[in-house]
């Protein structure tokens, strides 16, 4: 793939904050555009995003100069050039946002030039650039589950919930059915909240989930289950929580010498349809994760999986993932390409997770653009789960709609 030009400019994300968009044109005239999201409850080990103007300058001056007119044999070769140009361990020179936008634009242009779906390009990158493909890397698309955000708290909302994301996970192999029952639950939950708390309870947070005040941190699950019963959808959902514990502002409370928060996790994980717990502890608490993970397994109803997942703990960084593996901290991991800053490194993280036997959950960020790359990425790597927020707000809907398109093809 020979590059003719690459250009960046600042655009707005879903919170009205500046991020960047990159347009890359190949010598054959194929042009592709990519933009990158931004988190709010970011992990401190994430690669560094520069302010959008500085990131755009890095693309227009440094990246453009070193890639225009050049031919790159593969995504890995292109990303290796960007990583070398940056030269820092955290992409703080060029900006992880600049590097990732360029990386995705190149991948997208390659897929168009090869007349291949973007997810196929990702799948082939994942398999080709690895000499020995692990058996667990076979496509597992029928198993992709949607972790749909229903209620927002923490840094993503102005309410009193300490936890960040209350997730409903439809139990069906069909993406279309999952989206269908997920959207029905979302609407019914809005009605249920409005009946109980008045119309203002329908207000939503950064990821589109409802964001009123609640009686306590676990009440959203009780109301969600009531909405499911009202819909007569019985056992159609599993549930999950992203505690985003690093950003919990209230000091830890104890009752009878035991942490309130740990008791809340224990009560959640006692029911067999609660299957996913993300970032239950601070982003550097590898051992606390491990202690909890081993203890909770003993109390778990038999036969039901429970994923304890790292996000701020692992930051899509193979070094931190290795540490979590050695400590026994998690059995699943969030993959967010912008935490690490290139397609190639995000694929490395997926490979590491599979070697460890972990669940792979691909995720958007709370500050998104309408770029739907993440849907192709999740499908292409054969992820177990995908977090796209609530089925609300254009920047989330764009991704649900892309997923419907991929699944229907
Ligand atoms: P963020 O949150 O995009 O604001 O970092 C998402 C998450 O914690 O999963
Ligand atoms: Zn998270």
C-alpha cells in the first residue's frame, strides 16, 4: 500500500470536546477517514492523548513527512513506523490519538483497496502476523455478546451512583435479536423509572444509560429486573457491572469491619445471571483483584461463569496484562484500542488475552465520535463481548447499526 497523503484536523466528540480525525489517501486514490474516541474515567497507565491541535500537528508535520510517498507492506509495518517515529513508551510525543487515528485510517484504506470488509482485514491481521495462531483465535463470532449499558453512574453521570455502568447482556446468539430485546428493555426501563420517579428519571448520562438518583448503588439492578419481568422476557438477560472503582470518590465505608463495596459485589455475584464484574478495585490493586477472584469463585453458584475483568487495571497493555496474569487478578479483559494507540498493539493484547484463556471484551469510550471501527474490530477479533453503551445517542447507534450490517452480510 503506497500512501499519497495523510492529513488530520480537530473535530468534536460526543461531549463537545476536541478530538482528531485523519484522512489518508493511497496512491491509487482510495481515501479513508478515521476518528478516535476519548475516555473520562481513564486509567493512569493508558497511552497519552495530546490536545487535538497538537495531535493534528503531529500527523500533518511528522507522520505525513515520514509516510507520504512510501509503501508499507502491512499494517504491522505501518504501525511500526508510527511507533518508531513516536519513540516513547506511552506515545506522549506524537499522541496516542494521532497514532491510532492514522493506524485505523491505514487499515480502512487497505480494506477498501483490497475490496474486503474491514472486519475481515482485522481478522486476517490477527491471524497472519502471528506465526503460530493459537486455536482460541479461531473466529468465534456467534459468541459475541452485547454488554448493553442501561444505567450510568460514577463519572459518567450527575447522579448519586458510585458505580459507573449497569449492564444488561442479552442471552441470544443472534446480534439482531440481542439488539431487539436490548432496546425493548432500554425503553421499558425508561418507562419504569418514569413511573417510579417522574419523567426526569429518563435523563441520560454520557454513554446513554439512564442517570437519575437511586435509593442505593444496587437498586438499578432491581428496577432492571422489574422491567424484564414486565416485558415477560424471563431469563433473557444476564447482568454485569463496571464499577470503575479507581474513580469512586466516596471514601471506603466498613460495616462490621468489612468493606461495604465488597459486600455489594458478593451480593451481586450470588445470583447466577450476574456474569461480569469490571474494575472492582483500584487500578493498581493487582493482589486485591486476585484475592477477591479466588474467594468469589468458591461462593459462586456452580456451573455459571463469572468474568472478573480488567480495564483501568490492564489498559490494553501487554505488560500490565502479564502482571495481572501472574497475579491471578482477572479472567477477562477490556480491549480499547485508544488505551494503547495502534491497531497492531491492540491485536497483540487480544492475542495475549487468548493465550491466558481470558474473555475478551472490546469497548468504546465514553467520549465517542460517529466512527464505527470498534464494531468491526470486535467482530474481526472474535471477541466474547462488546460494550457500545446504551442504544441511544447517535455516536453509539452508529456502532449498533454497523454491527447489524456486519451480522446480516
Ligand atoms: P471511559 O469509561 O471511556 O470514560 O474511560 C469507560 C469504561 O470505564 O469502561
Ligand atoms: Zn471500565
